[in-house]
C-alpha cells in the first residue's frame, strides 16, 4: 500500500517509455479519427514522430547504471531494458518507414495499422521490463493480440485471413500452456515476483516445477518459432502482406529474447540445468529443420521464414550454455539478426510494386542490372546472414560457438557449424541469382523515395561496419547482461 501512496514524478520516471507510449497511442487514435480521412499521411508521419520522441524520452530519463523496481516490484528497469527499448523504437521506425509506400500502394495505409503497431510495441516493452509472472503474461497478450490483427490487416486477402486465424489459434494454445506453467510454478513457490522466484526455486527441482517449466518452455519456443512449435512461421510469413511480415519478423524477436531471459535466465536460473536440457533438442531441431527445408524453397519470403527458424536455434544455444557469456551471445545474435532481417525484408518491400509482389527467387534474377543499389544491399545482407566474415553475422555465430566451447557443449558446436555451412548455400544462391542470371520479372526502375533508399543503404552498411568493428556492440551486450 505504501508504494501506491508515494508515487512521485521521480519515482515514475523509470516507467516513462510505457507511460509515454500509452498516451501517444491515445493521441494517434484520436488524431486519426478526426483527421485521418482528410490527411492519409498523418498517421505514418505522426507515428515516426512518436517513435523518435519515445527514444529521446527513454535515453534522457533512463539511469542505465541503476536497477529500479516499481509497481509492487512487478516492473524493473535496468541496462538491458533500456537497451532493448531504444533498439525497439529504432527497429519499429525503420520497419514502418520501409513499409510505408508498400501499404499506400495497396490501400492499407490506415491509422489502425499504426495504432496496432504501437500497441504491440507497448506489449514488448512490458515484457522487457517484466519482473513478475503476471506482468510477463500481460505483455505477451498485449503484443500477440495486436500482431494477430496486423497479419489479417489486408481485408481483401483470404490468404492473410487464413494465416491470421492459424496464428491466433496456435497462439491461444501457447498462451494457455504458458498460463498453466506459470500457475504450477506459482503454486509450488508461492510468489509471482521473479526476484523471489529466483531465490526460492533452488536445489533439485520437484516434479511439479519441471512440469511447469515444460509448459513455459513450450510457450517460449512458440514465440521464437522453434521446432516443433514452428508451424505458424512459414504460413504467416508468406500469407501476411510483405510490409506486415517485415514488422513481424523483426520487432517481436526483441520480445522473444526478453521473454526467455526474464523467465528462464532470471526467474528460474537456479534450476537452469532442467530447462537447458529442454532447450538443447529444440535448438538442434530448429537449426537442422530450418536450414535443410530452406534449401527447397522457391519463394524468397518462405526461404527467409525457414531461415528464421534456423537462426532461432542459434539464439537458443546461447541459453543452453546457461552462462553470462551465453546470454550475451544470445543478445548479440538477436540484435544482429533483427538488423539483417530488417534489411532483407526491406529489400523485398521496396522491390514490390502496385500489383506485383517481389516474393519468388526468380523475381530477383539479374536484379543488379535493373536496381544495382537493392542488389548490393541484398548481397551484403545475405553474406552477413550466412555468417561470412567480416559481416556482423559472422561474429554472432562466433560468439555462440565461444559460449558453447566454454561450457563444454562440443557436440552442439559441431551441429551448429554443419548447419551454418548448409545455410551458406541458400543464402549465396540469392546472390548468384542477382548477379549471374539473366533478368527476371521484376519491374524496372528505382523504387521508393530517396530518403527510404538512403535508410536501406545505412542498414546494409551497418552489417558491414558492425562486423569490421564488432567490439563496441559486443561490450555493450556484456555490460547490460552483467
């Protein structure tokens, strides 16, 4: 009760990103209601302003050296939360910028889309700062419900509606499993608070705790899209409009990492051996299944969907290591993957035209002759995602290998290395099509505005620059995890 009556401006400052975002969503909704029909560009422009303001608020008011608890210890702000929120603002701004013209050409640039995007970001932030089982669940549901609606946002597409329905049904099942697992953990430990849970859940876990962990791991694997809970990934990535897939494949990955880190590494870290044994086979299955099935795909969107499954396996390997180095490697891999995927789907979005979806691999044949800039950026991104030095993707994989080596998981290193080699084939196939094949069906001429193409160039340059000078980002990940 005391914590409720002593709220001050200073005490609320750690939660300003969420407070700001909630107020901004209401402003955007009202602005679209009263002026949306007259000014169709109001919502996207206002959303970018909101995201820039949110990043400024987060950076200005955050004390990145202090771990602060709020709202009955159910909310935490720490260096990790600040980093992920700033990265979330940046990633969403770039994703919405890439997809703006795509949505406009298809008559989908409506205010509701941007409200849903910001609402999902609010859910992600709640998960990032969750310090209670209840707060985690609220964040998961707030993010998920917004994403379901975004997948079905193209009302004229039966494929999008089908994908959204499949995503919703499977997501509801995963949500129920998460809630059941949390109820078991809560019932056996008598606390919702993750700090208290970390202190109580020590020693050899009971059968009930192990059962609760099984359900929690299933929910985490679903949100990541790990095998065998990956069924929604290829269908949703392919069925949703490319602009939505761009968003879906990047920003929620931040939430997936925070979800796993807060619940497993922090809350249930004392019984890490139990959930690490569960994650190891999921990671292996994801890497093997994702990389092998990606080879057979003729659709670039579907190939990137299976690539996402394979990359999730690498992120989970960082959690399997179960050390600070492992969590740092998983965070670094998540950041690198989001940057690379943001650019890859950005190229797909910019390559599309009205009445033409640049989704198949054949559409990118001879791309360098028609749009050299898109081809060059895509080549950088494919090299990086394949793990070719000196791009950022190489260091992402190297850090995972290093964390596994330090913990003696040599067999996992061998499997991961073999899957990396397989992955090189289908990533470099895209480069071969763009530079060595005769031109395909992609329309001629530059796409999008100069500003958007400039951002895409910066995106492509980032994977190279962060690969040539990786220490700054590696050290930042180490500081926020420590």
